[in-house]
């Protein structure tokens, strides 16, 4: 039995948000690996996260995100730290370039994994046409689960724990600028020129924000 559930936000009885929060219905360690985790998405998930952490003190939540200001909200980190009375939450950022993976996994007696296109954002939950697969396994050694768990181990080995200073707004904005610059250098010249106005405007706005932040 494959136990695969496909969700695409358009057809079916479940959307992406419901699929992700389904992970919190069982106990264990939940890993959220995403390029973007916005506050609005976190606010929608928060009741499930709180219930998960309070239900069993051995439950853990591990989040891996990009380090830039447009990828992760410092408000999420602060709120999770306020909730984390039993040291159940760990936050990491991927420091080497742009994190584009979307992988959500529950490790425990009833393991499950979600892999697909959806970041943890409100637009992914409510607007975008996404596609993600929810797969249940019989154990952590199940071939449907183990490769994804092993990949997370490899990822964590090159990630850094998020420190309080990493959430300092100028630091996050600087990392955003680096990401934007790197994307611009990788795009073909024709593509950059074809989108030069929003790109230049975005960089100017970012420069003004950074200048004001450091002033």
C-alpha cells in the first residue's frame, strides 16, 4: 500500500495548509525545511504547533530556513522561543546560497513525509497552484521515509543554528541583498534587461532600507 496523498490546492478535499498541519497530529520530531516561512503562514499553523509541543514534552520541532529577511520572519523565531519552555524547538539556517527545498517530515512511531512545491507562506496555502505528496511509512527504516530523513541529516550537517544576532534586521536585509545580487548575476543578460525596472527599483529600495537601518 503506497499511502500517498497528492494535494494541489485546487481539486480535492485537502489543501496544502491542512496537509502540513496533519504532521502535527502524531508525536515525534517534525522537520520543516523550506525556502520561505512567513509570519502569516506561521500564524495559521501556530495552534497545531502549540498543541504538538504541549501534548508531549519529548516532541520536537526542527526548522531549517533561508537566512534572508524575505525568507524568514524574526517574529516567528521570537514567538517560538517564548513557547519553548522545554527546549523542544531548534532553528537552523542554510548559509551557502539560496535554500529552495520544501520537505516536511515527521519522525516517530507513525512517520510521514511531505515533499513538493509549497513553501510555508500564505500564498502557497491559499492562492498558488501547488503540488505536494504526503507519504506515510510503517517505520523510520521504510524506504519511503528513510532517504528523506538521511537527506535532512546531510542538510543539518552544513547548516548553522540561528542565533539572536542573525535575526537583527540589518543582518537579515544584508543577506537578502546578497541573494538578490546572486540571482541577478545568474540570470541571462536578456532576462535581466527584460526585467531591469523591477530589479533596479528593488535594489534601490533595499539600499535605502539598509542605509536607514545602519544610520
